[in-house]
């Protein structure tokens, strides 16, 4: 019998994190293949002169893709 045990998530919901490509807020996370996947909502930049079309962008990142967090 084989067991895969992973530790708890390194980051929490609503925590601000850094990654290549930007800064965002953790919205959700789930275990996947001995790591954690995070749904990160990217921060919005300044509004362009022509306005906004939609909501913020959410990216899915593995825990290793997150480079740090605000405490």
C-alpha cells in the first residue's frame, strides 16, 4: 500500500502573494500531486482611459510558483 502525505498549505486564503508576472490574493487552494494548487486573483492596475471590460484575472499556480507573501 502506498501513501502520499503532503504538509498543509503554505499560504492562506485572502493572503497577498508574489509570483512571476505579478501580485495577487489567494482565493482558494486544493491539494494536487503532493503539492498545493492556488487560485490567485491578480491585482488590477490603473484603469485604462477606455474603461474596463471585465473582472480581475485569476491564475492557477502550484505552490512552488509563488515566490513570497506579505505577512
